[in-house]
């Protein structure tokens, strides 16, 4: 779901990861459900920061 939204927006994992201050591999694990997203990261994602 998360990766679908990202790709529909025309963004790469690197784009989103850089904005959120995480590595693309961490974002990949989050998208695949292998890593939970913490509250701080979720807050940054909601703000687009």
C-alpha cells in the first residue's frame, strides 16, 4: 500500500527516504512490513518533512 502511494506520486524510495531522513533500505523494509514505523517517523511523513 505504501509503495503504491509512493509510486503513484511519481517518487522513488530514495526521494522519500531522503525527505524522511532514513535510508532507502529502511524505507523498503517499512514498505514490505518487515519494519514498524515509529511515531516520530510517522509524524514526519504526515507533515511531508
